[in-house]
């Protein structure tokens, strides 16, 4: 899965993933492919290794109007997504499955990535 595409519906929040480009729609809207940016200060993904797990945290506001919608862990053979909700802490534990990318999706600023 060298190239993973993400699409997010701005109306209902559905997340669509694909291993290649395509045309996807939800709630009557054609969804654009989301381009991930490198982390910035507000969207810094912190990854700590504890035994055989990655502990991922993001110090980001989680209010009803400004929050992270999901966090994804993508390796060359799988994608794991954790859906997040307003007022929830962002602390997720994943079994280590090798090198890959962590993605976070902010409802205001888009997607950010960190390579591990």
C-alpha cells in the first residue's frame, strides 16, 4: 500500500480509503482526495514506543467545533483507523507492525502525517 488515498465527507464525516485514485461521493457530494501535509506545531503527532506498542498522542483542541476526526496507522500491508469525537482525549495505542505513516485529520485544517 505504497499510495493510500483518503476521502472525507464534509457533511456526515464518513471516511473512505482507497489504494488508488477514484471518484467517490457521499451525501450527494463528489469527494476530493485529501493531500497530507507534514505536521505543524498545532498538529504535531507524538509517537512513543512502549514495549511492542506505539502510543500516539496529539495535543490538539477537541471542542465541538474544532477537533481531530480520526487517526490512521498505515503500513505497507494494512490500514488501521480510529475514529475520534469532540471532547475525547487523543491517545491511541497500536501494536507495532513496522515502519509506516501516522495520519491525523483535523476538521478545520485537513490531514497531517508523520513517518515512523
